C-alpha cells in the first residue's frame, strides 16, 4: 500500500480513481488518450513530468504519419500547425555520391519536419479537447498493486522539488514515459540494449541579411568515419544539425565542446555546406541519448508499456514517432477489448525484430571504413538476442 502526504498544487489530479492512467504525455501517451476517447473510454489521466516548454530535438516523420493523424481524427488540426514539409531525404551513404529517397509518388503525400516542442504541445491540447485530463509537473514516485488482491494499481505522484505526493487508483496503467520506462522498471522490467548512440546537436540561424543554404525540404544524412550527420531546416527558419556516434568516441573527442563539434562538422563537407553563412544559436552543443533497446517484459497484470518506454529505435530508421503513435492506438484498442495487452506486446516485440533487421541493412550499405570502431560494431551485428525479449532511412548512392 502506498502512503502519501497531502499533494501540492502543481500535482493535483481531479479525481482519485481513473479507468486508465497514462504515464508520459509525449506522442505515444497522447495518441493513446486520443484513441481511447474515440473508443468511448473516459476517466483517463495523462501524467506528464514536464510542461511542454522544454526544447526537444527536431525530428522528421515519413508520409505514413499522415495516415495515423487521419485515424486519430487530428489530421486537419495538425496540418493547420504548419510544420515544414519533408519531401524525402538526400544522403551521402555508401559513397561520396548523393542518393535520393523522395516522396514524390507516395500516395500518402509528403512527410514533415517537426518542431518537437510545438508538436508535443499540440498533441496534449488535442487530448484535453477530447476529454483526457493532462496533469503536468507530475511524475510517478511509486506504484503498487491494490492491497488485498483488489483490481488495479495505486500510483503515488510527486511534483518536482516537492516531498508531497498525491495518490490515485488506476484500473490500468499505460507506461508511455519514454526511455525512462519509469513504471515498467518499477514492475521489474529491464532494457535489453542493442548498440545505443549519442546525439550531439546545434541549431543555426540565417544571417540578418538573408542568405545561407537554400531549404530543399529534404532531410540530409552523411556517413563519416565515426558516425553520421543529420540535417533539417525547421519551420522557424533555423537549421538543425546533429552528429550521431557512440559514447566512447564522443567522450574521447570531447564533442560536447563547441570547438571540437565544429571541427568535426568542418570535416563532413556536405553537411558543413548546409551551415555555410549561417550563425550558430546560443546554447552550444546539446546532447541527447539515442538508445536502441526493447524491454524484456512489456506488460503485466493491469499494465502495458508502449512507445519508447517499450522499445527505442535508432534514429537512422526514422520510425520513432510513427511507432509511438501506432503503439498508442494499439494500446487503446486493447483497453477497449478489441485485443489483449499480450497481443500488443507481441506486436511490439515482432516489430522490434524487424527494426533490427532494417537497421542492420542500412548500416551494411556503408563499407568505406570497415576498421573504424563505429562501423565495425554495427557491421558485426551485435544485436539483442530475440529470446531475451518476451512478449525512412538513408539511400546508398549508386
């Protein structure tokens, strides 16, 4: 049983009992709340640790996301947000020649370059409009089954910087807390890792008098000896450039320091050309984990993990947000009785295996640096054994 002190004003749920408690208000959690509303499931709370103002690295999503927005009933409102179109990708992968993968003939249209902070705000707003309670500045402090063999789980919610907690009862818990997997790990799940990466990003603004590299509406990728570069123009006219590599290289080369990061950028000629004439924004190099894993246990009595809480994909596959939205919709279907929690977990596991095969293929296309540690470990296929898990990428130039 959870014993809690009186809760603070910044973490005050509207009721004490909910049909569904969703831990995490990102794309997976909000998609779950939206789909639950469509299925007539109410008394849903989304528990978000932040307040949707923190900077999130931009991300490109493929045309397949348009189908999911339509299914969730938010396509028209999403289009009104005016994120920048992504018409495909160009990449320097496998050789110095440029390759293209465009959406010109895709029946679903083009993809999008997202401003992630604004996108997350939009999803949370849509969830609220459809009846979900979105509680911000609240984190999961503890969880436990209802004592005496009762139905559901008790959750203790805390606010940042406060020792006070609020206690709620949830008939079912959906863990959509991202890579923290906070609820699932409290239930004993562990991550089975598969070659995680680190992302180091900077943003650039065009000079006051204009100029800079023209926005083609394409995602940019460039493979280099110790990793790869990503570039995209965002709707606010800034340019996002990010280097993805392994933690050992990042630490040894001190790439979190602006000078070292810029030196490595200069050594990637095609990516450096994107920033020519542009001005680095304040804030320096921002570091983000880019893990690759699947939980060894994805569900249990009265709970299910989805999105990045359940499995995280290498960004080279450009599947993270689409996976999160699809997981949220599938979880809602299970809650509404259209399937079971085990069915959803099985699908997540299957798709993680498919992702590993796809990632292995993408990295196998680059063979210019076979002795470099980064490429050697990826080519070796040091993937997570499938038995341990229970329950748009680059185009090589031709």
